[in-house]
C-alpha cells in the first residue's frame, strides 16, 4: 500500500485484469478523496477492457473530489518530484504527473477517462440545457467553479467541460464480450440507454440540489456514478 502523493493518506489498491503479456498481477492505487489513480510503470497501457470498466465503476462510486490538488506532488515510490506531462492518445489530449525514474505516473479520474476515450464535449443542445438548468459546475480537473453562462472551460486550469461518452463505454463492452452487444440495433440501444442515464442523473440531481451547499456539480462524477450503476447491473 502506498500513500497518496496529494493528501498523504493511504491509497486503496484495486486489483485489475491485464493482458496476457503482462507477467504479474496489476494493482492500481486509488485515492477517492483526491480523485487520483497511481499506475506503476506502464500498467495503464496493459489494462483490458474489463479492467477499464472496473476502474470506471470505482470512479463512479468515489464521487467528486473532496480535496484540491497540490501544485507539487512527489513519486510515492522514490519520493522525487513528479513532472507534469501532456500526452496524446488516439487524438485525445490528456495530462498526468510522471516519475522521471520510471516508477509510474499519477493521473486524475477525469484525465484517465480522457486517456481511455470515455469522455466527450457536450453537444450544442446538451450545453444549452446545462446552461439553462445547471448554470454552475465544479471543474472535474481542479474543482474550481465554472460559470456555464459565460465559459465552456475552466478559467483556472483550462480543462474543457466534458461528459461521459456512451460510445466509449459501449465499445469497451463490445471488446469485453462480443456477444453482449452483437447487432447494430443493440449497440445503438446500449449507447442510448447510457446517454439517457447520464443526462437524467445530471438534471434530476440538479433539481434536488440537496447535497451541495454551493449548488455546484461535477458533471463527470455524476455521469460516472449513474452509468457505473447501470454497468454494475449489466456486468453482474
């Protein structure tokens, strides 16, 4: 067990499945309060679709971050400073903190979802409805308030507004078990169910407004929780 580089509390190990070429079990370390994942060496690249969906459910259960991110974080293995890094995966930009000694990397929940192509920008209709209904959200990257009436990205860290992408989840399901979603009609129905689940959760939660004193919501946390619950029932 290792300590979170951000809050110093013990991270919870999550046993996950790796591809057959990985010669040892993969154990991803998670800090729910900081919304952070630690991957030793190249573990993130070795995750199977099943492992990605399992981590997605962990993210969904964690909820929004409870602590802000520190400007300086150290490697939990060698204790040297981690370097903030920009990367690209299948035309999707994401960021993380890497160990210069190759011990691994630290990544936020939101940036992990971006790396795995599981988020997307809201459509113009979705953004208009969010602006009319939700009005203000918390940035999924840094937690700063984002005024939807004037901004389409966080003015503090530059992270764009994003939702969970049903296409990405459906693709992972197909790769996990081709028989689970075998026809084009079933694939489209899966995406529709996941999309509706997320949007209903966003607007229902906003109407209730009974758990956040400041009325701000983390869109990715809400979407991951709603879709993660559906995935749990499907995968069980």
